[in-house]
């Protein structure tokens, strides 16, 4: 009976920690939002990088807006959608994965596959070409040896024996 109480207490404590973890994961994190946004000052860095590299009023303004929306209880997706509505899709540091922007994600992979296929076909054609014979390689039947030299060689060999 005592082990049932222990197990029950362990489960209750574990549930408490799980609820805290789930709630922490549900809240939008300011750092994630700052990494997802491009600074509007013209530096073409993310808001997080721009704030870290220099004192930027634009990055501070965007961070304050994001924090305000986090305080209002909006999710990360809602906050990013609000930024897109206000500043356009150029505010996002990466293109969305839907519609025409999907080509920005797919095209590099398609080009790599196409280039690999093209290189493979070129190499196959090169491998199928008939090779040129080496100019020093004898390709025909062997010419008959001169009988005069054969007799001389045989005479020399007989003398050596």
C-alpha cells in the first residue's frame, strides 16, 4: 500500500514540472521572433544580429513592438503575421514555405539534382566514345622477320653454345 502512495506522489510532482515546461514552450520567445525578422535599417541582418552588432533604433523599435505583442498574449505565428501585415514579407528573414515563395526553397535542390544528372550524362557519353589508339602501339599483324637477320642471330647463338 505504501508504494502506491509513493508512485502517486512521484506522478503528481512529475505532472507539476510537465505543466511548467509545456507553458514555457507555449509562450512566444522574443529571441525566436528577433531571429525571424530582418531589420528595417538597411543592414540586411536579423533584428537580433543588428542589435548585437550596433546600436540600432530600428531594431530596438521592432523588439519593443514584438515584446508588446508578447505581453498581449499573441503567439509567435500571430506576431510574425502582424509584422508581415505592417511591413510586408520583406520583414521576414526567410521566405515563407507556401505559394510562390516555395520556389525559393525548392529551386536550389532542383538545380543541384539537374546539374548532377547533366554531369552524369556527359561522363557517360565520354565513356562511350571509342578511344584513339596510342601512336606507338602496334595495331596490325606482326610483320615477318627478315630471314637474313634470323640467320645471323642463329649463327651467333650457335657460336655461343
